[in-house]
């Protein structure tokens, strides 16, 4: 770990303060809302409202990150998207309060750009997949503590236990944000971007983001990468009723349900410590992303056969549906960050996420409708999306011209990437 850039190190070191509480909070969020009396459709409406507002934040994420800098944008929008909502959720008991928390949480779309660039941008390209993986590993490893929340729910009740989780989590996330801001520095590309975008209208930056995404759409390899990113992201977003399904429909105990993310954490650790070092220098990031998508789809197809009391199959499904997406996101995100010119990196990363956010807007409501009609329809849809993403990754052309720009600079003779 000591060989990594200081930004990468301290982003990894401080992440447990978010992960321990954020992982459990996200896992039990729908169960929490259902336990205080919200209907399935109301929960789906809140999730879709979150995605709609998130799209608006996503539109300006690249521009805000370039204008404010990676470090400052990460600090302020982490406060609005996680610290404040955690306290709101801790005291929520009706639709309006949960909705308020989720609307504030939508500003995390800016952090999704600024944080990952802060963590990886000053590091060599070959280090980036493992930086993405290390941070995601911390998040998944925090899943080992989720069974303790299940134990508390069994003993003290679902709602009281989750209220404590959210309140203490808000305090921990505030500490996490302050420590990370203190120990990191602005990236070199971030400093250049701040100077370059001084006086640039926000609307102009948004338009440039659209031009960049359009140019990427005309490039065969980039088009496949963007579609793969979108499909795998939507598949992950649809998975919001897993805990409800396992507890309410299949009647697994809270301890068994809490064990699912714990198994996922162990699998992620093995993936990081064994699979990724083995693959480094032997298998390309693109190939690793491809086969990880296949594993993810296989896991969700097996999940369709899961019945009550089948802990062995639940364990196997947890291994595939945790390890597969962990590797997918690690290699996929590293590919997106590394595939374009440094001056277009923030704008392109934000543009890809914006396109994904547009497609994702109805997923909260859609997941609720599918789950209400028949739970297995929802999980079949997840398996299908991962399979489609895998097909995108199996294209013959998978090379990127990261040393040239997709869109020429104004008043500049730059070379432009060819389709």
C-alpha cells in the first residue's frame, strides 16, 4: 500500500468510516422503509425520485468537479449527500422525510466523479484497477459487520436498531470526510482543470460533455464500453429488494440474510488478494471485466432456483453475485478513467455517468413494479442485463486511443481519436 500515491492511500485508509455504516444502511434501507409502514410502490417512487434528481446533478458533475477541484467538490458534496441524509433518515418515520433524505443523497453523483478522480488520477494507469478494487473491497469487507445489525434487529427490533445505525453512521461519515480532506491534495489534472475552466459558463461545460459522449458513441470500442457500463450499472441498481425477498418471501432469518454481504466481503477479499494479482500482467482489464460479467449473470440465473432453507445454494449465489460485480466494477471503472485523454477525463467520466443516470431514472419504480408482480421477474431482469453487458464486452475491437482527444480543442491543432 505504501507504494501508492498519497491520495490513493488516504482515500483507502479513511473509507472504513463510510463503509461500515453505509454498507449496512444501503442493504437495509428498503426493509427500514417497509418496517415503518411505507408501501412497496411508495418505496419505488422514492428511489425513482432520487434517480431523477441524481440525473440533474450528474449533468453538471464533470463541470463542477473541474471548476471546484476534485478535493473540494468531494468534501462539500459528501456532506450534502451522506452526512446530512444519514441524520435525516435516523429520525424518518414517513414518506416525506425519507424522500428528503434521498433527494439530498442524489448529490452523491458529483462525488462519484470527483472522489474517484481524486483517488486515482495521480497514480500510474497500471495501479488504477487495484485502487478501485481496494476501495470497493473496503466497502464490501464492511459487509462482515452486517450480521451484527441483523443480530441487533432480532434482539431489539428492526426500526430501533436501524435508527441507531443511521445516526452513528452520520457521525462516522462526518469524521471520514474531514480526515480525507485533511490528508489528500488536489490532483495535477485537477489544478490544470480549475485554471482552464475559470470563467467558463456552466452551460458550456454541460454542452461539451454532450459533445464528448457523442464522439465516444461514434468510436466502436468506446461505444461498447459505455453500453457495458450502463447495462451493468442498471443491473446493480435494480437489486434493491434482495433483503426483503429473502426475509419476507423465502423466510430466511435476519442472521442468514445479514450473512449474504459478509460472504460477499470474503469473496471480494479473495478476489483482491488472489485473483487480481494473478491477472495482473497475464490478462487484460477488458478480458477480466468480460468474464466477471459472465460470472455475475450466472449467479443471478442460479438465484432464480433458490428456495426456502437452501443455504448451500444461497452461499453459492452470494459468491457469484458478489465477486462478479466486485471485479466488474473494479476493471470497468478503471477502463473508463483510462480510455481518454487526461484533459477530457473528468468530462468523459461524468458524461458516461450522465448517460447511465438517464437510463436509470425509472429503475427504482420498475424494480418495485416487477417485485410486486412477481419477485423472480426482478432477479431475472438483473441476470439478463448482466448477460447483455457481457455481450458488449465480447466485441473484437477493444483498443482505446488515450493519448489523443475525442473532441479537438478550440484554437488547437490536436490529433483526434479515430473510430
